[in-house]
C-alpha cells in the first residue's frame, strides 16, 4: 500500500510539474500573441501561434485534472482547510473590489454630467465661449450626425456626449448612416461624410465636421440667425440654380439648408449689386462678363464684398477670341490668373477629369475638412496662376493636380484628335483653385478653373460639394463667427524603445517576471507552512 501511495505521489507531482509547465508556456505564448496584436512581433504564422496557445492551455488543464484524480484527498483537505479559508476570503475581497470598480465606471459612463474634470489642462472642459453658448440656448437643439460605415464615430460621439452633458438638457444627438438611409441625408441637404446637422425650432445649421469650434459656430448661427444672401450672376449662359441641363440645384439646396438666401442677379438689368449680398457666384459663363458689370463688381469688392468665380476652359465656352474683363480684373487687382489651357490628367481614368492631390492641399479654411480625406474631381478644367504679390492681398493656393498631368495649350476638341504633352504645355502639378483676401478692403475672392464640379452631376462626388460650399462659406465670412480661447495641451506620452527586443523584454518583466516573483513567493510561503504543520 505504501509503495502504491509513493508511486501515486510521484505521478501526482509529475502532474503538477506538467501543469506548471503548461501555465508558463501559456503565459509566454499569450505574451507573444499580445506583441503580435500590438505590431511589435511578426511570427511566421499567426494560426500556428494560436494553435500552440490552445495546446499549452490544454496541457495546463490536463495536468490539474490528473492531479485532482490522483490526489482527491489532498485536494479535498486543501479546499476545506485553513488555506482554502484564507484563499476564499481573498477571492471574495477580489470579486468585491472588481465589482465596485465596474459599478463605479458604469455609473460614471451613464452620468457624465456628474463627473469632475481631473485633467491638468482641463481637456474635458469646454472653453468659456462654448459654455456660454450652451447656456444661452433658447430651446432644445437636436444634432444629427451623418456618418457612413467608412468613418469612425468614436471621437464624434465623445464630443457630442460632452455637449449633451453640459447643456442642461438642451442638446441631444443621434447618428444616421447615409449609406443605409440616403433619403434622410438628401432631405437634410447633406452631401459628404462626417457632417452634423443642428436643428432648433424651424431652423437648421450644418457643422462641416466634429469639432468644438465648428459645432459652437453652428450653434451661434442658430441662436442669432441673420439674413445671409448669396447671388448667382446670370445673363452669360451660367449654370442655373434651378433644374435644367446644366444645373446647380443641389448646391442651391445645400446652401439653403445652411440658412442662405439664394437669388439670381442680372447686373445688366439692375445696374447695381444688392446691398445685402454677402457673396456673388459666377458659375461658368459661356460668354464674357462685360466691362460695365466688372466695374460694378469691382466697386462691390472695394466695399468689402466677395466673389466666387468659376470659369471653364475657353474651348468649352463661347468666348472665342473675345476679351475677358473679369479675368483681367482678377489678374490686375488680385494677382490670380485664369490660364488658357485644358488640364489633361493621366492619373484619372478619364484624362479630362482632373483629380486633386490630397497631400498638397493648401492650408486654408476652405480646405480644412478636405485634407487627407476627400478628393476633388474637376471635369474639363483649366489651370489657375498666381502672378506675384499684390499689395494688401493675401493669395492662397487651394488644390493641385498630381504630377502626372499637364496643361494642354493647343487643345482641339475634335473626335479622333491626338493629345500629347508638348514642350509648350504646362507640366504638372497644376493649381486648380486659389483664394485671395484684401486686408485693407476686407474683400475676398475664390477662383476655380472649372464650374462643372459643382453641377448636379458631380456635386455629390467625393469632396466636390464640400469644396464649393466651403468656398461660399469663406467668401460670405461665415466660417469665422467665433474664435475660441486656445487651450495649450500638455502632452505626456511614453516613448517606447525603437527596438522590438527591448519592448519584448519590458513586457516580459511586467507581465511575467514581476507576477512570477509574487507567485513563487506565495508558493514558498505555502510550502514552508506545510512543513511546519
């Protein structure tokens, strides 16, 4: 009987050793799997590594099960003895601790308005202007965030939740996926992704993207609405804002959803610019704007007015060899020229469709929500030039083509004609749009070498609609209603070692060595007490 007990004891010890080996192997393999998830280590096969993890866990479970089968009395004494009593107490305390932690976090998440901002630089607290705006809300505002499946809603949801928590019940929000509910986006006049529609009473405003500044500006426009008139010049074959063959009805609807009043302007008939005009849009005239009209526009600009000029390449108009007084005015007073060429872009599937290079957008409010996100595609475009400095005028290039393009100066729009890059052509990258601001007169101008990108056929493609509406916002001075107090954030980040080996050693020390020392000390204490009885 003693020999049998000794033999069983040896096997049970072997089972414990096997389970210990399985435990260590499981820990090491899980550690490696974690480094794979963090991108610090790339194994030959992730599936093989996962298989080894399951094998190690199986060895651990089998070792423990074998010990229980061979030493049932010892396991029973352990579970009913003093160690089990102390261990159960520790287990209960641990469960209570984690339970309190989970409940506290759940309550904090469900009641964000009760939280205090403990960050050093008050990252989670709105600046004074935003707090005052929320306090001044006369009635409840509902924010509808239009986010497709391609765009993460995490940061936007956190920001909107902050607005809701700080509004005393006057702000609420919801998310709509325009891919699955295109009707809602169309009815709201929303084009593009990541925009937020704010509604209060019968009024609406659109925040172009999720940021404290952008949403606060939209709230201010809701609280204090004022007439915002934008006129589209007519009489020269421009694109119409109503339904038609070449229409900008989608652009008109989008602007109207932002509380703009859109109207037509025939300068030859009225012989004056309306006093309430925040901006005038000249959308692809087929014939030149007359010298008389340009003189009226110049007077308007010198009084602080704004122009959005969109002129197509001459081969796609009826200009012929006629003079272009509007182009002459832009060149002389703003230093922005409309070049006589047609952009050929080989990076596009259709060479006459010029595609913007998202990596070279100019730094400007017009391109603020386009950078690194949206392409702008301009069918049948011409290049824009900036010809030296003009006193008091700030010129900003907005979008460029890729280098794989050129400005064709001898374009012949005839079927079967061969177009190729010639020495006299202008090599890419090419400027397709520019903005100018006169710091003395406060006048503003945005010049596009194309108007087709904002027509109904192309308005909803990529960032086209955003680009046009942003240009009108900036020209009408609606992008800068409020300057929020800047917050200087203190960045405290851990810079991990560049070497993967060092990173793995750190993780080993934190995950394996330190917990292992605690476990070994516990085992040593248990063995010592066992020897002492």
